[in-house]
C-alpha cells in the first residue's frame, strides 16, 4: 500500500500505450470477431464497441463496467432460453433443468471470454507470447521495484541472456470472476509472489470499497509503523517493543477501515515482526544522528565552499540506508517502515 510513483495522468497515458501494444500483438478485436458462441453475440457486440475502455479504464470504472457486462450476459441467457428452449451440451445430450442450462451457458461463456482475454492459458497469451515480451515490457514501463502491497520484497524487472525476472501481476479483480478484466491495465498490479499467493489473497473478492488499490490509493496519512517505546528505555534498558502498523490521527472511519482490511489481508504486522532488528537499528541511528549531528556532518564535509551533500535530507537517507520520502518508497524494500520509525524518533525530511 505504498505510494505509486506515477500520477493518474501518467498511468492513463501508459494504459493507452499498453492497449495499443496488446491489440497489436494479441489482436483482441479479431478474437472478438471470431466468436463461435451465438448465445454470446450481444456480449461480443459490447466488447467490440468498448474494448479500449475495458483495457484502459480506471478501477472504479472497471467495477461499474462489470455491472454492465453482467447485465448484458444475464439478458442474453434469458433471451436465448426463451427462443431456444432445447439446449444440448457438448455431448449432444439435452439439458432439461433451467439452472443446469444457465450453468452450462456460463461454462461456455467463460471459455470464450478466456480465449479472448487470454492472460496465461495458451502460448499466445499475455505472459507467454513472444517469450513473454509483453509482460516484461509492461513491468519495465511501470518501474515499481518493490511490492506495492507489502514493500517487503523486491519486484524489479531484469532480462538478460543469462537470467530473467519480473514481478507477478496480481489481478485486483480476480480473473476467475472477472475474466474480461484479465488484461486491463489497472487490474494488473505488479506484486511479489507472497502477496499474490493463495495463502494471502486467495479467492477473496476485492473492491475499492473494501480495500486500497495500489494504483490509486496509498496508506500515507492513514497508517504508520510505530514502536511506542522510549528511545532511552530501548537503548539503555533494553526494553522490548512491538512493531505494528497503527492508524494515524485524523483519519475517517471509511479510510481507516479500508486500510485496516488491506493490512490484515496481507498480514503486514505478522510479516514485519521479522524486521524488528532493522527497526531497532533505525531507533539507534535516529538517536545518535540527531538534528545537531546531521547539521555538523553537513558543515564538516565541505570542500572549496561546497558541501558534498545537497541537503541535510540526503544525509538522513544516507544514515538510514533507505528512502525517507513516500514518493520513493517503491525503489527500496522496507522504506516505509524505516521512514515511519525514523519520524517517530524525530528524524524526518
């Protein structure tokens, strides 16, 4: 839930480029035109007229689009069953009960949708075509080097002759329930394998009403890491502390609830217990390198009237070994925790 480094305007521009690339390589319009399921004709007409919007729409608009698509599909089922009371399955057997007919139509609907919006099913899918070039290009363009959900794992993209690595793409709206958003720009969140695993997110239904969306939301001003231990008690008396992500003052109930749900889902507090040693180092550094010490360093390393540092903020980040501004948290793991604990003990930029 760290801050996304890109503005909405920049993301929208990237989304348009993304659409043009996947249309060129995956030929979505041609796939839609090749529909072989007559019952889905109304849905295919909708896809054909709205495919660019489906790929580029922002999260809230995607959720509204789902309601439209579902209504078209439900009406298509109703119309088809009204005019074609006899429905046979792939084996030629008559399907007699209405609910069984609906289930069968849903099954063939999903297969057809997966054929069009193919994320990883075939060799011509988004992640596999041309040896994965689309997925790697997309990850490279986003330049998000740490998981936006946890900020605890790197998600950098590298591709050489010797090795390849890129983030996984989490479908904020899961593709099993929203297969037509499997290739939507705002629905592909670069993430680490743990945050994208069934162990955490699983089959939970996501929405912006319940969870923070990494592209358009962040946790700054809502929750912050805190130790709630006195520096002297920790440094001199070796008092233990509990590292937790706690709500900031002044947040609304709705904001706090969405952030809290996201923190709980990704087990942030449980996972960050393993980083208490780093938090302890931050406390020591913040105590030793206080305001006076930082200013003395800035003045001391001066050659020919010029400091080797551009600002005291640069010294603070050097001392902490991490970024301390939310706009840069995506560059290095554990940066939010480092910045929050440093701020708790008086060292901030």
